[in-house]
C-alpha cells in the first residue's frame, strides 16, 4: 500500500488520480511497486524494462528484454497484487 498508493498520489494526472486513488484507499484494487529487477536490484539507472506507448490501443506495452530484467518483489507483493506501478 505504501509505495503503490504514494505513486498514485504523486505521479498521476488529475483524471487518473480521481479514478485510481479512491479505489486504492478502499482496497478495491491491490497494487505493488514494480521497480526492482532481479539482475541488478533497485538501481533505477540500470532498469532494462521498457514501456512504449501505443497510440492505436491507447496503452503502454511493457517489454522485459532478458531474464535479468524480470521484476522482483520481496515477500508476497507480486503474487497478491492485481495492479502495479511499473518503472521502466
């Protein structure tokens, strides 16, 4: 809740904020913070995951180019979340 919700509070547009923050506060969604990659930990400058915006579908395409770019969570965070803030 701490990292996921804070990202929603700080990194969203007003429209996104109005849609997602109440859902997070009411636990209608369960999110995780996806920054750490298995190959290098939480080194933000070394992230290998990419996010490319697709205008046709109005969504981001997330790409993990190699195994060491796999997102990694401590404990059960990645297994219990149904939403993620993904750093790429």
